[in-house]
């Protein structure tokens, strides 16, 4: 047995994998992105599991559309929460801010009959002010973020109850309601299929291929490590197939919901900010080593203020989206939103110590939670068991982060 094992270790196949440069590059790339790839694989496996246990109901076009409608507000919050977590901090007030913004929108549109656009802009301003309030105490008064945002959670929840006087307001104007319940019109006049959605999928696929080619050429030009060409081709094929399967599924129902446009804009804008701007690099620097970033010239106070102000903005967007979906302003809106957003960021690869995480990872984490919630609902599991499973998933995600860090050391 020992001889066989020795021969196997000395075989040409094993030696090839040990010595081949491209294989070693691939291994290093996989190791450096293990959390992101792991969550993508987990999302696929979870979707397959629920497709089997629900006899395919979880993959029907109506249910896929409902996933976007039900989780859009959480995915928006998750992006903002990721940026806060990148600094090594947290925001517990986002659910209350979302509820307060929805309440303000309801008061203006329903009670006072103001134009829905003006009301939405004013409500966004309220969210920005709420975020700036938190940011001021954290950045300039040096009160710990946990205490400030815990106080904000109580403060803005109380203001929501005061503004609404404990009662719900509804319905909203149809134009505002369409933010979450409307769909993109098919300019090509499709009948059984939403042609515009299929065209969008093809355009996205082409855009992805172009971006991969440009990124690969740039890395080669600067002598950075790149994955083997066959891996890039296989990955690109997988992504293109996934994009077009997703858009084809939506096209079989009513196409892209309007909320997907808002979500896509948020993802693109913040992915660009975190990856391609000085502001984004400063965020990661603060999370990696706050004092070192400060000594390097990063204006940490202003950065922290802007990060929490931005969190207020995205909380406001989430609050408006959620209010439009409910078609009412309610005092209970935003309940536990902060926990779902935090869980999405951590499951998607963010590190509790800061400095690690991506926007796409946070969105994937949010989708993991959304698919689990949706699948368990289809299986008729109660909310009690759903909370148990979500808690375990969050715990395992953080454990996985710690385990991979220890292994790399």
C-alpha cells in the first residue's frame, strides 16, 4: 500500500499539477477568492436543493420574479452595510431609518397630496440627514458606532410612530407604487415572451465578455497573474449561460421588474466606487488599519461621516422601495432589516474585522438569504424555523471566514 502511494505521488499527473505554472496560478487565484467562489457555489447548490424539494416550483418564472420583488430592498441595504462593515463598524439604525423615510413619504403623498417625485426626493433628503446625524456623532464626537446606531434605531423608530400616530397610511399613488410593482414595457411587442428582456440578457452577456477581455489584457500588460485561458473561457461561458437563463426565465413572465433597474444602478455605481476610485481605496485602507490610514493622509473623520451619510441615503432608497411594495406606510416597516443586511454582507464574504468584502459578494449573500427564505416558505416551514436556519447560515459564514484566515496564516 505504501509503495502504491509513493508511486502515485511520483506519477507524472501529480508532478504536473505540482510543477505546472498555470495550475499554480489557478490555485493561488482560487485561494485568494475562496469566499466569493464558495458563496456562488453555495447559492447554486441551495437553488438546486429547493428546486428538487419543491418539484421545480422555486424555479418557475413567477417565483424568480417574486425573489427580486421581495428582496430588492434588502439587497440595496446590503450594499450600504458592506461599505460600513469594510471600515470595521456596523449600523443598527438602517431598518428604523427606512421605516421613517417611508412614513415621511406617506405623509406627503397620501395625507398632503404632494407630487410623488417631489415627495420621494424630500424623503431621500430625510434619509441623508438621518445618516449624517449618525455620522456626526461617530466621526466628530467619537461616540462608538454601536451605541450611536443603537440610539438611532430607537430614535427613528420612535419618530416613525410619532409621525404615523401608530396607524398605517395607504394606498400610494399608482406612479409611486409602480417602483416596486411595475415592469419594463416590451418595446418589441412580444406576446408569449418579453423580447426586451431577452435582448437585455444578450447585451449583458456581450458586455461581460468585453469586460473580461479588457481586464485580462490589462493584467497581462502590467505582468499580473491571470488565470489560464481555458479557465477564463469556461468561466465566461458559465456566466453568459447563467445570465441568459435568468433573463429567459423572467421573459416568460413579464420581464424585468422596475426594482431591478434601481438595484442594478446601485450595484454598478457602488462596485465602481469601491474598486476604481480613491474614495473606495480609502474605505478599504481604513478597515485594514485605521491608524495607518490616518497617518497616510486619509481624512478619516470626513470619510466616516460620508460613509454613514451614504448609509442613510441607501436606507432611504430601501425604505421607499419597501413602502411602494407594501403600498402603504406602516409603523412596523423595516423590522429586522438591519439584521438581514448585516447577514447578507457577512455571508457574501465581508470580514467582521473590516477591510475585506465586495459589493457583488454582498448581493450574492443577500440572494442566498432570499432563496433560503423563499424555498422554506414554499416548503411550508414556519417563520420560527426560517429564523433558526438563517442564524445557522450566518454563523457558518463567519466561521468559514475565520477558518480560511487561519489556514492562510
